[in-house]
């Protein structure tokens, strides 16, 4: 998939980021170690992930632990070799969620409610089902591979440049998660996507996806394909520019998207409703300098910067805008496949959300406390490629002025830290899939 193919900068790091998000099958990636040759019509992948989080000293319930596992199992079927459909690929993936601890819906009694804040609590993947159909999609490439068309069940985060961090444990955007109508990754829903890529690296793309949180809440495991209970449609469209290290010495990716969600929106203060919510999503990654390696390949060392800005135009939404900026060192300690990143994030709460938290807190505790409209964090993280198949992603984030978005009835939380460790294991390549 196009979403994150060059962010990682080097082949091993691309395994870590892309495998972690499963933004397209491992078989599609030129860097994937596999005994399956290009002549095979079926390319399978099997990726195992485990995320551990510890709330050290913030939120309504400090010292809370959470664990989230995921097993991505799927395959790409080359329809040109199976049925003679040149440029066609059928993609299937089912995601299992083992080893879950402290997940839950509603969130107040689970990890997210224990941490409280929209930034600190969002790192936990709240997978309340045992598994979900994450991809059932047909992809067709046309016009000498300039035009891509995808139809089926998928998640928009596979197609749009939303995740641009090296370590994606805390690469979350509360506006995207709570305003766009997009289901949590990797949950799939009906949709269509198209992208036209120009020879100079620029592209335009657009997509429409079913917004159906009911299927997530009801734990349908992804097999309920009836769109009748969908709340609306999420439309996305944008422009971008992207070149990897094979195309330019200083790889980059820039993308600006707009979104419109047709679902009914509710005013949390008076219960009134109206349809429609819109906004903008901007992401970028730019390599500033590089050392070693060939001029048309991955460098041994590099400096990269990345950033994000998301804006909601709807005053009924919990957040107004989100800003993030960071810097990445590729190849620290003489290890080209690793990276270390430092980033800062800022989230602006909407007026109605601030008032809602105040009212809920006062009603539940009798304590008349206000909350800051600005929540922020700083984070240090690392991607360590322990073996060709195993990657570790430790992170520590410190949250300032945390909101109680996931637990509004609790008293105002103090500043504090959340630590995490994600393990990504490419089991499929290890066993020769």
C-alpha cells in the first residue's frame, strides 16, 4: 500500500512500521524476506504483535497496566496469474486479538479510563472482539500502474498517509479517531479508493468508506456486511508528493487531505443533532541529510523530520485541532536498521468538550474543577530491529494538562508519564511463507 512505504527509511525499519500497521500485505513489499518467489500467484503473510502499556503516575487510576495482542493473517492473490486479469490483486486479511488486558467499552473502567487523557489513553488499541475481518478487497492497477482502484472491505488508514511516525505506539490523532467516522485500525468496512500517480512523484487520490461503529460495538467479527445500520459515509480526498530513497537521495512524503463524514452529530451539552462533520488532515516526512549507502538506496544514517496537523470545522466535535512535530535519527549506534525519535504533540479541546467534562465531574464528585483546553505531550521512542524478523518499539511519553476525555466523571488528572513496549514479529517470513 502507498500509505507508509517510505517513512521508515531503511528496509528493516520499513518492516517494523509496515508490519506493525499491516498497511498492506508483507508479500507486496520488496524488502520482505520470503521464500515465495515472484512467480507464485499467492503471497501469504503472518505478523504477530504485542503491545504493553503502563500508566506510571497520571490519570484517574495511576499504575495501571494494559496489553493488546494482534495477529495479522492474510494473503494476496495475483489475479493476472490466476485468471488472466492483468494488474488485478485480491487481498484478504483477518486479524485476531489475543492476550487482551484492560480493554473495554465503555472506556471508563478500562485502560483508557484509567489514563483518562485523549493522548495518553489513546495508545491502547481497544479491541473488544476476538477478531475482525480487516481486509477483503480487490485492487486493479491501470494505465501503466499510474492508476490504482480498490473496492471492497478495508480501512482508510491503509490508503491515506495518516500514520507517519517511526514508532507508531503513540502515533495517534484524536481528531481522526473521534471525528472522521473512520473505524479503529485495522477494522474493515465497505469502501472504495482511487489514486492517480504522476511520474514526478505527485499524486491525487480519493475514497469513500462506510462509517459503521455499530459493527465494532456489537462485536460482529467483520462478517456482518449489511450496510443498513451504517451511521453514514466518510469521504476523503487529497493531494500528495512522495519519493523514496530509490528515487531521490532525500526521501520525502507530503499529503494534504480533506474529509467529510455524513453521520449524525450530537451536541453533548443539549442533545441536539445535525448531520455532517468536516476537516483537514496534513502529514509530512522529509529527510534532511544522509550518510553512507548508495545514492539510489537506503542510507546508513540519516536525519528526518516529520509532522502532522489536523483541524475539525465542526464545533460539536470534542477537539478543534491537533499539531505534532518530531525528528528522527536513522542508524543510531552504527545500526542502519534502527531509529530514535523525539516528538511533541498538542491537542486543543473544543469549548463544548471542556464544559461537558466540567459538568460531568461536578455531578459525579461535587468538585468544581475546570480543565485546560490545551493538552500536550513529549515523547521519546526507539525502533530496534533485534533480528531480521523481530522488532522492538519502546516509548515513553509525558503528558501535560491531561484531559479526562475517556473518563469525564473523574477529578482533573495530574501531569504524568506513560511507557510502552511493542513487539513486532514477522512469523510468516520466519517460517518461509
